[in-house]
C-alpha cells in the first residue's frame, strides 16, 4: 500500500497547518450523502412537532378545599395541546376534583375554595374579570354517566350553541358534531327522536357531540366509560384517540389499562398529592417513584 505523503506544514507565525493527504482516494475524505427513508423522515417531523407543542393549561401550586378538608394538595401540572393526559389514582384521591377545577365546575359547590392558579393560554381562569360561562364554553366536559337532555337527538347537540347566540347553520353544526363523535351514521334517520331512547354507549357519544358543538379547545372527561359495557368502552376509546387530532383531552380514569391505551401523558395522584407525571410509557414501565410502581402494578388502590 502506498504511504500517504506528509500533510503537516508550518505556516506564517509558526502555526501548524494540516491538509488532506494528496494521494488518498477523494471519496474517503468526502462525507457520504445520508439518505433517510420516508418512515424516518415522518418520525423526525413528528418529533419536531412534538417539541414545538405549546402548553395550553398551566396548573401551579393548586390546593382545593371542601370546607376545612383539603382534597388537592399543591399540585403543579402542564397540559400540552393536542395530547391526551390521563389522571390516575385510587378512589377519593382528588382526580375528579382537580379535573372539575379546570373549567370551574367546582364553583357550583358552595363550600369549595381554591389556592394557587390555573391558567389557560396564559390567562388566570379564576381572575376577577373572567366569565365562568365562557370558560366552560372553551373547556368542555363529559361526565361519568351519560346525561342527555330529555329532548330530541338534534336538540341535544344544538341546545348549547343556540342559547349562546350561534348564528350559523345549526343543522350543519349538528351533523358535523355527530360525525366527529362517530355517531352520525347510527342516528341520522332518528334526529327528531328522544335521546333517551339511545343505548348507554350512544348516549355517551351524544354527550361528547354536545360538548364538541361548542367548539372547545380543551375537553375534560371524567371516567367517561365507567358506566359502559366493554364494546361501548372500546368505541369511546377509539373516538378519544381520533379526537386527539383536533382537541386537547384530559381524562380521569380508574382503569389503568385504559390510561395506558389512550393517553400520551399520565399524572398519578394519591391523597391529593401529585406523585409523578410523565409520558405514559415511562410512568407505566419505568416509574421514578416507588409509590407509582406499587399502584400501577396493583399492590394498592
């Protein structure tokens, strides 16, 4: 093999200079072009998008009291847009109380008071000039048990927008909302029939459509599948995952398998204290806290 010529010389000022050996194959000194597969490019694009996601809801040092009893204790949590965040924990740990605070539903309970702050797009939701009705329009909620109004299917969906001054095409809004809730094909010929005649799973999807009709950016779900059979639960879970493309979702669930299936992020509460939060896969497979590991492995709760 031919030996490379010396490529070290002394320049002006006595400084050493290094140049590429002249007798080496030029292809060995040229960086090869890196070609990425479409799958890799898509994954890199998604990773960039994930890094650019904005925080839509900021909870800081939040404590919530029922009279003198503290149900939520100094919780701080960030909710990022277009992600599903699951809040898990044993019964009575403060999950639903924390969720209801995010759109001021606790205001209806006279003895409830809060300390700390919740900001939505940087605005304090409990500020003196904030209208709670407007908060609930922008941050919708679906409850544990389906609660359709004793009205027609169409009026259930149209009711909220109509009393809030919606001036567009209500029929088109009803159809769009029912489609987004994956219910349109099942009820399009029954829109004037009572919503109370729907099955439990259909009623819950109707309640989701009713919330979506208000065009919220953030959707709160308080154990939305707890009263449903396994087939209806599966359909609701599929729907939740589809809604992630348009909405930010916070779901409270006692079902850890459900949290692992549908959520991007998970927050674990116990006795009102936020024990751990992180990406769902990390929380369930590599928890940082011993108490989290005990809970997700079924040792308590």
